[in-house]
């Protein structure tokens, strides 16, 4: 079986969805699938300079071919990641593949790839990376409504299936009224060859909260800071610190830094910048609690990485893996309001027990192992067929009101 994964970016600054594709392809190749990645050199505000262009190369053990992304001068169009060379290459080589696994909507590489595959009769599986949930559809809502009606509707209806990574994401897609099968299959976690050792913590050490994610309003770091200010007022003598790992929109990052200063949290907040590799895993292992109060999260790769490191999580109920975390006793599920989050943080001022740490590790190992998930994905691939033209009804997805 020969499968091409299509995604606008595998740049590290794009966060979990991009990292997941590389890990997914590696797991598929380990089980004998001839899988590779077609992408652009996009890396958030800049380019992913480490990727050679217009030739196959190996990136983190998997074959990747990348093409130059044209960056329009208009800010609203930049996310569309236009790349004519990408489309020309796909037009020449699409027939070499049994199917496409497309990741993301509302972006030129994925949009054009689905249109080409549909015309060629090549089946494709679409992973929308959470872009069909209510919160995402209300961001830049007019542009997305226009694109859904004029472009993405046929791409959605033409998919052999929509790949969702949690029951929550499946429900969001079902609410749109799309007559397309859904494959519910979570993402996995790839551990380093050897995890760093959990450091010894002397009695009286501050409780260490870790926020490790893209710095974006969706992740609600500002709400976390408000909640911590409330915690500080309630428990002024309690020792804790917040370690913030990630990069993102400069304006939002500046607002959050200014907010931390205004709230009197500056001495307790440590801004680490973007982390990857050993440095990232050292922070995950060294934290007492991983905290992510997202407004919406179809899955949560960083959450699962924290679990794999043996670090219990404190997450909002809007994070896709929250039901699994609650069932396993691997963390605390919190309301997404600052007041509710402050109460959950007060509960977490006691360091987690060994039982909670074991529950976190076991949950990651038993439910989010790439080897098991790759086996299930291969079985799903085998059953995919392109929809018949008669099934491509001209209905419009039922978008949430803004």
C-alpha cells in the first residue's frame, strides 16, 4: 500500500498537528506501509529552512518532499499557504498512490490536493485537525463560511471518511450534518529512547505547573494567569511556579507577559520559549502538573506527551482527551472559567500522588501507542473507497451561529 500524507506544514512552530503527521507516518512505515509526506516550507510566520525543496529528503526518519510557500502580502490570506509548485508535483504523481491522507482544511495544499484526488478518483481520508469544531468555525467566521460554501463543501463530501481523534470531535463534525463516514482514531505519542529521570524534589519545593503549548488565544494562557492571580490571593503563603514553554503570535505573547506583570505574577512565571527534543521532555518530566485550559482542543498531543512522561494533567473539559483522563484518574478536569480554574489549581497545590503518576503513564501506554494505532489505521485504509458521484449532494454544512 502506498499512501501520501498531505499537510500545509510540518514546521515545529505549528505545534501538535504537524508533529503528529511525522510520528504517524513513521509508525505506518514500521508496519510496512510505503508512506511519505507532501508539504510546504511553511513554519508559522516564517519558513522551515531545514527542509530542502522540491526533492525527497528524510526528516526525522520519514520521507518528505516540500515546496516553496508563497506568502501573500495580505495578512488574512497568509494562512492559505499558496504553492503552485506543490500542485504541479501532485498532478504529475497522484496516480502513484493508492490513497491520500489529508491533514487540515482552509489551506491551499490540503484544499487543492482533495480537489485533484476527487477528479482522479483517488480516495482520500481527511483529518480536519479540529477546524470543524464550534470554536474554530467562529474564528474568521465569514471567510470560513465563504470557503465552506464555495470550495470545501465538495472536498468534505468527497472524502472517503473524516478522521476525528476523539468522541468530542466526532460530535462536532456530526453536528454539521455531513453525510460522510467518520473514523474515530486518536493520535499517539512517540517517546524518546530514554526519558529524563524525574528530579528529586526537596520538601517545601514550589509546586511546578507547566504550560507547554503554542501561545494562541485558543489555549487560554491569559485565563490561566487570571486564575493564578486568584490563587495567589487565596493562598498567599503557598509556594508554586508557572513554567511557560511555547511560542506564537507576538502580540498575544506580549499581552500575556504584560498581564502577568500587572497581576503581580512576574516572579512566579518563567518564560522558556519554544522547546523541543530533550529540553521539552525534561520539562514534562520535571513538572508536577501539566496545565492546559483550552477553549477547544480536538485532541491534545502535548497533553498525551505529559501523560507519557508520568505527569498528571489539569485540563479543561473542552480538551478532547479529557474523558479518558477522568476515567483513568490521571488528572483534574477543570471548568474553563478563571474562577473554576483557580479552584482546580488550589486542589493541585498538593503534589500528585504516585498512583496518579502511574495512571498517567498507563493511560498513555495503553491507549495512545503509535504501534497499536497504526495497525488500526492500516485496517481503515484497506476499506476506503472514493464516494460515488451520486453521493456528492449539494448540501451546505450547518455552521454554528456566531
